[in-house]
C-alpha cells in the first residue's frame, strides 16, 4: 500500500466553503484568502456537537412517533393521527406508492439517520479503523436522504390550511408534529456539524 | 505546491498532474468529487435565475390547491400553508416551512442574480464573499422538491374523501423546483471563483473596474 499523505501533514487546509487549498500559517484560527470563511484543520468540537444533536433528536424521536401529529374533526367522528397511522390510512386508501413513500421518508429515514450517525460518532470516539469506507458511504447516504423527512411536515401544513370547513371538517395540528419536525431539523444539523475528515483520520497514521 | 489538491471530505492530498485533465475528478480514497470543470457560462445561470424568479412570483401570487366539499370551495396559497401552523399556535413550524419552501429559494435566486449580473459585466460587487458563503450555508435548507412531494401526498390524502385540484401556483412551483435544481447544479462552489477570475479583475476591497479579461 502506498503511503497516504494528508493535507494536514503537508500543512495545507481546504476551505470548506470555496474549496480553495490554503497553506496553514501558524495560528489555527484564520480565514480563507478567497472567500473569507473561517479556516480550520478539523471543525472544532465537531464530534461533541454532533453527538449532542443526535442524542437530543433520539430522545424526541419517541414523542414524534407516539404523540398524534394531527386531529381530524368531522361531523360524526373525531380522530387522532400519528405518523404511523397516517401511513396506514394511506395504505388502506389503496395509494400504495404514496404510502410507501411516506413510510420511507417519515419512518425509515429518521431512524436510519439516528442509527447511522450514532454508529459513526461512536466508532470515531473509539478509534475504530475498519469499515471506514462503508461508514463514509453511509454518511453520504444520510446526508442525501435527510431532507426528505420534511415531507410529512409540508403535507401537514397543506392539510391544516385546506381542511378548515367549520361545519364539515377541520384538521388541527397536535404536538407530535413539533417533535417530529424537531427530529428532522436536529438530525440535519448533526450531519452538517459532522466533519467527514474525522472518519479517515484513524486510517491515516501521520 | 500549486499542483496539490486536498480532498475536502477525507483530507487526502492528490498531485494534480497525476489526475490528468478530466472533467470530473474524484478522490482516490473516499470518492468525493474533488472538482468538476464546467464549460457553462454565467449567462446560463442568469437566465435560469431569471426564469426561477418569474416562476417564484407566480407560485406565490396564485392559489396552490383547491378543495371542494358540498359545493363550497376552499383554496390555499404557499404562504397560507405556512401560516396555518402559526394560526394554530405552532409558530416555529410556520417559520420552518416558510424558510425552507419560500425564503431560501428566493434568497438563492436573488443572490445569484446579484452576484452574476455585475460579474458578467466585469464589475466586482459589494458583499460578494459574505453572499457566497451564505449561498453555501443555505444550500441544504432549500427544500422545494420536498415541498412539492409533500403537496402530492396531501392531495392524495384528501382525494379519498373530497374533490381536490391543483392550481396554477402548484404547477409554477413544480417548474420552479426544476429551475432551482438546475441553477444550483450549474454553480458548484469553485465554478463561481473560476468565473470571478475570468470576468472580473478587481482589487479585494471591491473597487469597480471595467475590465474584461476574456481571451
């Protein structure tokens, strides 16, 4: 195996915003000569900030799935819907592709994000070297699909604004929606705070 | 040293001459895209941004979807959807929806127009660096395509019990989604700076100077 040379060992820093390669001079805190973004060899407190966000999101994941996200009031019926019951009623309605889509976006993706980010952060804190490539691939999947969990929040906003026909039917938002949106936002932030380079640092001994 | 490229995702250093002059170069270790040469001109992006701006206005002025039950029709707009959260006491959710589906796309469009039109004319603009960084930071928060699919989900849900129909704004928003995707894709971070060095010759303080250095 050829010896791997990193930017850090050469005293070079890549600007995270404009990707200019900059020669690091002494002090850690400096700004990019091209776009003036702050420069750092590794994002400060990346691991701990990211971990804190993942843990908070994991806690909120419970109310997000247990509490109802909306309440439908009709003349002869009153009904609470959770994320899961929303998916089930779509399936009952016969809209399988849409039910599957919402199931993935609202249930699979948030869980995947929590588990994947948790595993990656844990592996780094333990200095695990093996399977770095797989973890890197996993992280990029998480980064790519993460935004799609906002789907249900947007659908909810439209339902709540359309179904407001006082005499017939109204839809009200319930606290589960807030918890759910918080999980989505916190996991997005966790992925953004995580410095991918930390994954590979154990792989390069320099 | 100028021939060294460092991977932004895994910090591996690459010697540029060993990478050949390919259009798209990936990191040999982590497969992250190191750079992409793009023959695209800022003109394309300006045209796309102008289209997106027109669509954005249409999408915000007209109603998004209509719901008819027993002869009475109710319509909602893009902002109306976000406002419904606010009306029910969930202000934070209203801000989240308005920000990701409306505000971020608008900032992206306006910022690109502001950065690229003067650049094309050979001017340097005030606040260029700040705006460039804002553009990068906002990128993950523009969720036009997710909103679009969310609207589809809401329509399918309602179609079971009532009559729903998409309106002008939803179609405009769908087209807006595509033009923003094209816009963002045509302007990778480094591309902007390549354009700056092609079209603008100005001091860092932003002194205006009419000099095009295209050859």
